[in-house]
C-alpha cells in the first residue's frame, strides 16, 4: 500500500540559560529567523510548503488567557517566542539499503518560560513510498542518537556532506549557531546531559499521512509505535495479540471524523491520518490544522510535560536537611507555572477540547502536576519541621546561657578577668567561679559556631544555585 502525501514535524526540546535569552533572540534574527505573530498575515504561507495556515483560525481556536501566552505580539520572556525560517533544503536519509529523500520546509525555534525551548523542523517526504517505508522513515528521523543495533548505520546526505545522526545534521547544519545557547553538562557530557529529564533521546513526532487505503488494526498499531523495518527490510511489529492492539488503539484514537480523518495520539507520536477519497477542501483544512492549531496544541502540552519533568528532577536533587530556601524557590516556580501557564481548558472549540483532554491523558500531565505539587509541599513541611526543631534546640541552649550569665553578671565579679589573663588563675577559682568561667567559654564558642554555621549555609546555598542554574 502506498502513501500519496507525508508531512513530518519533529520537536527537539532543549534548555537554555536565562542570562543569554536576549542574545538568543538577537542571534535568531541575525540568522534570518522571523519573529512569529498572528498580525503578520504574510506568514500564513511562508513556512509550510504549499499549505496555507489561517491565522484567524488560530486566533479563534484558543482561549484568551492561552492566546496571550502562545501568540505574543512583542518579544517578552513570559510567553512562547516563536522564530521561524523557511529552509527548502533537500537531503536523503540512508539506512539498511533504503534511501528516503525529504525536503526540510522550515525550522521553528521556540523559547518558552522556565528556560525550556524547542527546535521543530517540518519535513515533506518526496517520492513514492509504501506505508512500511513511510513508517520506517518516521522511526529513524526522530532518533537523535542511534544506539540500538537495528538503528545504527544511519546517514543523512546533503550535497557533499554526510551526517551520521539526526542530531549531528540538526546541530551542525540546520541550526549550528544554537550550540552557543543550548546548555551543556560537562559531567554527563554532550547535549543530552543538559536535559536529564529528556526521554530516551528521541524527539516527539507529529505526522500527517494520506494512505491510498484504509489502515488495518496492525498497521495503525505499527504507526502508533513507529515500528518500521528491521535490518533485513521486513515489516516489524512490537505486538502480536489483536485484542491487545485494539484496546491500545481505542484509548489513543480520536474517530470524530472517521472514516475520513482519524487522529492517533500516543506518548511519542501524534498522527493525522487522512483516508482516501475525501473532498479536496476537507483535505486542505486537515493539512492547515495539522500545521497550525494542532501543532500549537502539541507544543503547549509538551511544554507542560517537560516543565513538570524538570521540576521533578530539580526537587529530586534537593537535600532534605539543608535546602529549605531552594525548596521555597521550586514551590514558587510551580505556583507560577499553575497560575500563569497550566490550564486544562485551552480551547473554545469542541474539537480543541477533545484534543487537549486526550493530550492531557496520554502525557499524564495532571498526574505529574499533582505528584510534583504534593512532593514539594511535603518536602517543605519536613524541612520546616527540621528547621523548627533546630531553632528550638538553639533557643533552649541560648536561654540557659542567658539565665546563667544574668545571674552571675549581677552577683559575681572575677577580678582576674579585668587584667591580662593567666592560666595559673584557674587554680584559685572557687566552685561558682568555675561555673562562670565555663559559661563564658561555652557561650562565646556557641555564638561563634552559630555565626560560622549560618555563613557556611549561605555560601553553600549560593554555590548550589550556581551549579543548578544551567537547569533553570
């Protein structure tokens, strides 16, 4: 079975430094990227090949409090800042004696709040390919660094250049200038060390296909998992039981417009399947929505997922006994996230509501949010309890020394302390003078220890903030 039309959008998340965000904005414009706004109607046909994406539809699709975040009119760091560039670059992906020619239509670089960003590139697969080959191409194009035996050996060729991975092609050719802005971790090494919450070094993939025939249950399941071809060129499927596959698909498919259009949504794939013999107008609408409203729905919910994963990673490294100030900062971040960005109702259209609910369910966003919120609150309560016990112990000791020093200060004077002190004076001390001497020594020592401990804690907190700043 052949596939007449195939579009693919791959989304690679990255983390960037807060202090370099304005340099990033300037660098993007110097590289020919355009700041995306709905007011600029010339952009409706600029980045999508032959497809026109109506800005008016996107404007009406999202609720106002979401719209002002994802479609800002000016460059402000509290919103999603999208910079797009038309590329029209042809290349060929070679793997297991197969060659897939594709055209990179455009590249988006989106700087989001909480120092999370996305590099998205839109691809049109060129040529005549079977369904198995289309799925195989999607399987390999989303793998940034091939490591499994059946994935190694990939080559992307453009003119005289050869790249041995998708990440090398993206970060050494398409977006080479981004090296200076993506966080790198010297300990873990490489780009992916900067995102310890990034899953499996594989990009989220959105696909649009127009197969020549309706897809079977097995083919739909292969599409949901991107089960391509094995090293021998045979179709691969990661399940055998028909009932299992049907149950899996029932939970992840939207058949509102079936049998003309079907949506398949999994943890790694969003697929728009336009079935044969539908009107051209409906086909054009499906393509426009895939590149427009559905793309933004996916970006928004992927941002939710990654931000919550980032916060979960950060609180997993918090020291329960010492990082109360940092825990407070994380609580402020999740409060800001829930108040300004995280909304379950994002669209005014019934189709948009259904898609948002499905993405929430598949990405397990509500579960992650509840877990992060409750864990941080519990962590803060434990730290507060520990801090209170320490303060009570310190106050108890200081009270004892205050009482003793008050009693002896009013009733006992040691004349030797008025002169240069000699250790030989200790031999002549009475019992009460010994108590006064011990009280003075320990009181002074306790005060020095409190000052030193407080200063050390502040210095250590600042050092930890600097160490973690690359994740923030």
